[in-house]
């Protein structure tokens, strides 16, 4: 309901009984003036929101839009690199465009695909949501294995069209997104730009391709929001998001349904549950806990109301990668082409978790043992910034249809992460780039 709907047609007790015509004309002019005023206010809010959104690192221009103007691509040499990276080298291999390839999950998925002989081309805008040098180090890692990452933005439709013209990708692994729950309170427009507009931009190009690629994309366990039924199952309600990030991922699932229904795109959404491991994201708790424990800084341990436990279904990166590859391998072909649907297409969503929630306090205890340093724990109330008390995945559907079987417990996974962390940041400096 708009604000105007709350305004009575005749405010107060004022009456003009002698002249209904004058009364109606004054009422019409008053309503028109109010409508015009609120229209300008609403337009102004939209312009401010999209063009002057705050950022944790103030820059001369909106960081969510910079990449559309700064990246150069194209030309014979560039196209040769694209084709070489995307060339399939195994008998039954697939060719995959991986968006967000310099990200945590994107790097691991790209490397796994390349190892088994699939054609892989990456796309990433290398934004500064967290330290870009870590993304560059991941890029160097992939380049050594023969994966080329194109620098560009998923909202650059011309670039996306060009990539699908140069290579007839059989699949797209869409992992590019604005991550993080709490950052949405600082820079909300970046989530709309990447997670909604970026997804639509990609689907628009894919629906017009001929043939259309099958698409597997990253949703999130955050779509379960304030749901109290555990474990979370794919059929549970997802209409109570607790954060803007969750809302954009839920919107993505509805958008995927729309493009599947209208254009015949084969779409598989994967709801990741708290992914961790080597080459991870510095904004994740296990990562910055490790950093701050080593520096002797206090770390926040959240507890819910009445000293309730906060727990997460921590899932090791290698298990997530297996789930991603299984989703790609079982994805059916899209049924449309050139923007026209020719028959019903596959539409799926799966939980990819470890199905063993662990209290965050236990995570800290494991890190203490591995680092041989006692943490300075600062017990705090769970803030109302989008975080939820617990996550717990029901993975029976993924087990049945994808053969998904996570096998790494938190102790083992954190041991591998700590070994990588100490090597990469040895002596306070990066040891490998």
C-alpha cells in the first residue's frame, strides 16, 4: 500500500456543502499535488540508492559499476586464449564457462574441471570486497593449470554474448555473486547489482544462445532464513529471509524458475552451507578467527537468546566441489534456442551441506588446538544484522540424485585450512602468488 492510500479523501471535518464542484476540484488538485510530490521523493530515493550507495571503502565511483567501464577485451589474441582455455581435452568432456572463477568456490571448481579434461574458461571482475591480491593469487594458480580468466563483469552483456559466440559452451557454472550477510547493510546496491541484475544479464544472453547451455548456479542456505524446522529441506518454506543477501538469492531462485518456464533453460540451483577450506574468503568466521587468534586479538563468539548455541553446518570445499561437478554431469540439455522454448526443461535445487552442525564455540576450540594458541573469546549477543542461529542441511535429495556424499569432518578440514593459511601468510607475508 502506498503512502497516498493512507490519506483520507476528506481530511478532518472540513466540509464545503455549498459547492460540490469546488470541493471536488480542490480535492483533485490536492491529490495531484501530493501524488506529484511523493513521485519526486520516490524517484529521488531510487537515484540516491543506486548512484550514491555507501561503501566500506569509499571510492570516486560506485565499485559495483566500475568494471563495466574499465576492462578491455576482444581481438584475435584474446579470442585465441579463450578458445584454448575452453578446449575440451577428454573424450566425454564438457566445456564450462565459470563465472566468479577467481573466487573461493570458483577457483576450486575450475581447477577440478580442468584436471579431468574439461574445457574451462573463467570470468571475474576482481572487485575489492576483500583483498584482491588473494584473488590474483588464485588466478595465478589457475593459469598454471591452463585456465584463462577473462576480466569483466557479468552485467556486461556484450562481453557475455561475445564469449558465447567464440565458444559454444555446453554448461555455465554461475558462481559470481556479492557474498556476505553483514556487508549488505553497508552496500545494499552491490547485492542487487550482482545477485539479481547480474543473474538476469547472464540468463538473457544464455536464453538467446543457440544452442543454449545448461546452467548450474550458486544459491545459498541463507534462503531458509527464519525457518525453524530442522534439518532444512529443499521443500521447506523460503519466504522469510533474514538478510538482503538471502532475499537476493531467493529472488534468484524465482528468476531461474521464470527463465526455465519461458525459455527452456536447464537450471540447477545449489544451496551451499557455510563452505570453508584453503584459499577461502577472509570475511568468513573460520578465516578471520585464525588471523585474530594468531595476532592475539579477541574474537566475537555469538550466542542466541537465553544463552542459546549458534551453530553452522560447516562444509569442506572438496565436498562442495564434488557436488558442483555432479550437478554439471547430471544437468540435462536446455530445450530452447535463440530465445524460443521448444519443450519442458530441467529445473532443480539441491542442498549441499555436511549435515553435521557444529557450535561456533567448538570451531574455535579446534582452531586453538591446531594453532597451539588460546583464543581471547568475547561472548556477545547474536546481532540483528542478518545472521541466523543455526543452519542444518538435509542432503538426502542430493545423495539420491547426485550421489553427493560429504566425507570431511570439521577437524580434518580445518587442519588442511590451517596448513594452507600458515604457508600462504608465513611471517605475516604471502608466501605464494
